């Protein structure tokens, strides 16, 4: 599910919540693979859980860079 289209930069707000949740799962999994379940992983998980605006900001940054499709 792609909610951010690089060419037109349109956001499908109807699916944004699901797209961000899917991105969060992938982001946390990649952190776990890259860094293990250490301090960096724990801090990222804490931030994503406690600060939904931070999670949304990271999602938008990834979508703008085209790093990860939802």
C-alpha cells in the first residue's frame, strides 16, 4: 500500500494510518536486524510508542527519500 507518490506527492489520507503502522513494523524490524535488541533498538521502539508525531515524521522522511514503500 503506497500512500505517498513520489511523482505527484499526493497523500491518500484514507490509508495513511495503516501505511504508517506498516512502516513502523518494518522500521522496528530493520533496527532489530541492524543493531540487535540493544539500547538503540529499545530507544527507537520507545520513541515510536510514546511519540506518534516522531513516528509520522520518520515515515514522511523515508517516503520523501523513497527509501521504503508502504
